[in-house]
């Protein structure tokens, strides 16, 4: 089964994602509370998919996306944000994100995205 990394500074958001994914059978999950930790964990864990918040302390999601894509151009990242701003969506996609999900998460949207990307 695929390894999925959840990157969000809000523990309850990571927990919501974790619950949805675990109930669907995805149990190999890695968590990071900010972009700096995500970059560090990416090298060690090599997840198949990353769900990443855009607005975080230390290193925001867009900066982290670019850094991880710089290390591994094949990294698969889905950006998440409560702000459904066109600019952020476009910047994320231009920087290599595979998709963009707006919070609050709908479990069916999360699972459809996982299925679309991982098969």
C-alpha cells in the first residue's frame, strides 16, 4: 500500500486526513507539522503522495513544494488550503502540484484524489 505524508501545522487537520485515509485502508502515514519537517521527512520516508497545507510557520507550503520538487521532480504533492484563492492554486500547479483541495476537507474528495493519483 502507498505511503502518504500529511503536512499541516494544525494537528486536527492532520487527524481528519489521517482518519479518512485509515478508514479507507491507507495505514502507512507520515506526519509533519511544518514545511521544514516535511523536507526533512521526505528524504527519509520517500512517500508516494503528500497532502500539504499552504499556510504554515517556518516554511510555507509553496516554498516546501518547490524544495521537494527540486530534490525529486517526480514527487507527487497535493496542496490544501482554507483559502481558495486563484493565485495560490495557479502558483501551486505551476510549481508542480498535482491537485489542489480546499478546506474543510470532504472525505470523498480526499479519497477520489488519492485514487486518481495512485490508482
